[in-house]
């Protein structure tokens, strides 16, 4: 058990470093590139706003790093009380690494691509969105977070069963509106909309925690199957009587709605109990009723 816990923490630390590195590259090389007035998503976007407001008095990279830490303190409290200790620890680690890496990564990292940020704003916006979304998606998929809006949408996603990327787009739209009103740079803000949309879609592609699947299993061993499922799943199951049209044999159909991440284990368990089981898998658009989301530690 101790060895397994250590392996899980090592794996989580690697993903946190990868997530923070990708996000820092997006900020330093695209969002804060010379001549670019885009905003970032989430609290990072608020930090970019503050760094631009104060850039005549202070180094904007330093302001960004400090703002990231200070603005995330209420988020840490929310994560600790509502989500879990492990989640909170790695959120703080991710934020700390991001604040350090954004100071260390050279802004000229992608100069070899010959991208002129001032004339290639669309490309800059897409690249920034991809990096931001991949960073958040990697963290969220591993039950971690980059802090800020990621933590908020994780909490709301668990509570209301909504897709993280969609919630992220809504939260970031508010930040974008504030930035547009402050700087009156609506062309740049429109490109930021592209960046935020791309980031949200990347999160939806990578992080599919809230995506639900209907599994239907025709079997002759319904009780054994349900008992095995309940050992690792919190979801309820329904058993129907049915009859084979060709064989005329009495069968049972077990139906359950699970998360996409749980499908593999359900199928493996079903095949282990009944290697003749007939299994169908159907995407579920929405669920109205009690559906238990597994906890994030």
C-alpha cells in the first residue's frame, strides 16, 4: 500500500511539472510576447491584466508570478474544504512551479519558428489556447489542477455534473470582458476569445471525467455481475428479464450508467464473470436523477 501511494505521488508530481511547464511556455512565449496584448485564461488572465496595469512601475513577469500566488489563496481554501487534501497539495505545487518557470523560460524560446506576434495574432492565439488547454487537461485528467478557474470548474463540475471545458469558457468570458473594458483593445480581445475557446475545447478533449456512458450487458449471471460491480463502483444497476430471439433462452440484461473512465474496468469485470456476455456501450447526453460522482482525493 505504501509503495503504491509513493508511486501515485511520483506520477502526480511528474504530471504537475509537465502541466506547469506547458502553461508557463504558453504565457511567456505567446501571451506575454512582445507586441502581443492577449489575455490568458483563468486567474492567469487576471494576473496578466494586473501585470499590464502595473508594468510601468514593476517588472510584469514578477507581478504576474506574485498575483498568481495571492489570487489563488481563496481557491486553495475552497479546494481543501470541498475537494480534497491531495488535490490541494498538488494545486499549490503546480502554482509554485508555474510562478518559477515563467521567470526562467526565455521569451525567445520559439524564435526559430519566425513568428511575428504582431502580425500573426491568430496563430499566437491558437498556440496559446492549445498550450493552456493541454496544461489544464493534463492536470484535471490526473485528478489535479493548475489552480484558479480549473479548481472552480472542477468543484462546479462535481456538484452539477457539467463539462469542465464549457464551465471554463463561461468563467474566462467574464475575465475577457473585464480586460476589454480596462484596455479598450477589442481586436486583441477577440483573438483572446479564440484562445479561450481553443483552450476550452482542448480541456473537453483531454478531460472527460463528467462524460457518461450507458452500458447494457446481456448475461446469464446478473447477480454475480452486479455484486462484482458494486465492489468498486458507486453506480446503481438495473436488471431486466429478456429472451434470446434466436436461441429462445432466458437471459437477463444489466444496465448501468458510468463515467467514461470506468468503462474499461466494467467490461473487464463482465467478461471475467461471463465470457459469453453481450455488451453494448452507448454515449449518454444527459442524466436526470441521482448520479454519484467519485470523489477527488
